[in-house]
C-alpha cells in the first residue's frame, strides 16, 4: 500500500515540478477542488481533448458537435431532476465542524479528522447557484453540473436545422461544476472539471444494441489514449446507486493508487430528459421517423468521460521507473498523440553555429507538420534525454557533425532515439516525418 500511494505522490510531485498541474490559486494557499494545468499539462489536456474529438466526432458520420452555455436557468435543472436528486448525503463533525460525504465514511459516527461525534445532515445539492443580472429576483441560474442538458434543450434546434436521422449523437467538451462536499485525490474529485460526453439518440427498441456498441467503443478509446487496459474494469451499477435518470449504467473503473474507482460512465437515459423538457417547456421534442411514418420520443445512450480523470489515468498509466546505462530514470510512456512534446531536436553542441542552424532548419520543417516540436540545446545530451523522458517525449533527434557531412555517407542524417528503449537509429532527415508518425 505504501508503495502505491508513493506512486500517487510521485505523480503529483512530477506534475508540479515539470509544469503539468498546479494547485488552483496556489500563491493564496490554494482553493479546494481546483487545479490549474501548467504549460505541459495544458498541452497534454488539450491533446487528450483533441484526440477524443477526433475519435468520437470527426472520424464518425453519426455524431454532430455542439457547444452550449455553462450558465443554465433553474427551469432546466428543475425539469431534469437535478434540483431534487443531484445531491450527496453529508455528515458534519460536532467538534471541528468538518463536513464529509456520509457514503465515503468507514465509521459513520466518528470524525476521521478529530475523533469528534458526527451528525448526519440533510442531503447536500451539488449544483452551483449563481446570481444573474443586476437586480435581485431576476431569476436563478446554475453553473452546469453536466453537459447533457445543453444537448437536450437544443435537440429541437438541431432537428430543425440539420435534419439528422436516428441514430445520431450530439457531442461536446466543456466545463462542468459540482460543489463536491469533500474534493480529494488530486484531479479525481474536484469542483470544476471538463467533461467530454455525448448523447446518442436512438429508437427505444435498439437500446441494448447501442449500449453494447458504445461499451466496445469506449474500450477502444481507453486503449487509444494510453490508459492501461489491465487497470480498467466494468462495474454494473446497482439500482440504488444509479443516477435518477438511468435505467442501466455501466461504470468503467480504474485502479487508482487510492482504490478502484469510477473513471467513465455509460448510461441508458431512456427518453427521460426529452420527456421532462417537453412537459416542462411545452415544446414538443419528439422525432418524426419518415421510414415508419411515426412520431416518437427518442431514447438516449450516454457515454460520459471525465477529462481530469482521463489526465490522471493517463499519467498513472504512463509513469515508469527503470535503469538505463546504469542510471535510475523516471519517464512517462505517453502515446505520441497525447504527449505534450512529440519530438525534441538537439544540436549536439551548443556553441557550434552550424549545428544550431541545421537543428533550426529541421525544427522549422517538422513544426509545420507537428506543432508540438521543441528545440533544446541546454546541458549535455544525457541530461537532455532525462529531461525529455520525464515529460514523456517519445522521440529525441540529435543533429551532429555527421549530419553536416563529416562522414560523407551520413550527410543529412540524424539520430532518433526511442524514449522507452533508449535505442538510437540513424535516419535520413527526409524520412523524419514518417518516423514521427
Ligand atoms: N452526464 C452524465 C454525467 O455527468 P457522472 O457520472 O455524474 O455522469 C460523468 O459524471 C463523469 O464525470 C464521471 O464518469 C467522471 O469521469 C467525471 N466526474 C464526475 N464528478 C467528478 C468530479 N467531482 N471531479 C472530477 N471528475 C468527475
């Protein structure tokens, strides 16, 4: 146990040291449940979103993109059932005043922080209310707790403008906010996070078929993004643990160092949301099927992916320690598509203008194809390798005197080093793009 928690600490410490993730509002002592991505983390986070978008939207014909407001009026959350049901049980310590999620407590009577007596309170709603407009009573709005409602309230707009045929999905990536009682475990449970999710609209009779299809597709994503498949397990969520809108939910759980917990969710939301919004808004959200000449309410399968949990699972899956050339090293075995830096170009020596000029030339050429290329001439080559290994750069390319023709047979070739094996190959500059792909 000590060893695994050690891994969590090592990943958190590497994340801070190398500019992946910083505590939110750090210089003011941090704000619980918020984390900021530093320069490398922002690139990693962005690459994961871009890959998700490619995987689930751009490479498919049946998913349409959408991007909806973060601020959503109370009426929407009343109809969706979130005002009534989106809450967790809470216990408060009568001595120190700390609050806990009751279902997370091993001993529901005793405060884990001070040993005081715990008292259970009414359930705590996780929605963030915000004051909207300049005069009081202009209407309550909430920061969205999930993206899904944006898809449901725009369903008719999409039908009217795009005339999509079932089955089709609406996908978006964006912020969600939840006033978690006890945020914890780094990026795992936070109060502000990105979600990547889509609602897939189907005929009711097809729900089992598409539920299975999306389960398979989610596994393909897990592999593609670089999450260790051996650490992911499906969990059939029981009736009492399912969200109020779901008739069946399968969670994809990940073996985090702090336990096996939810990574992603796949839910069959039935026609619950469209029905509730039709009733509450008075706007007909049914679909006309011109093949069967029938009008009906579509049903929905929803694959939902927490982005921060993806970043965390990718970091934990990629973290490695080994020994290379008699030296201990730490490296992140990111897949090239998500690595913040795809390749680093090294001029062998810093003070040789001809090496620098050639390295710059290669850098400029590769940067046209892949944006995440860097040039590094700082310190000896061994140190540069270690630095790049630690941030997960799959390839290091070294420009040396042979590149310039000292050995005429090697003119216009470079060495390319593989991060995981440390193996080096000599390749022609003209073949570099292919090698990096
Ligand atoms: N629209 C469905 C929905 O929001 P959910 O299970 O409540 O379902 C979806 O959340 C995903 O969001 C989860 O599978 C998890 O990856 C992520 N998630 C939920 N709460 C989170 C939190 N407090 N911090 C970080 N990620 C969270």
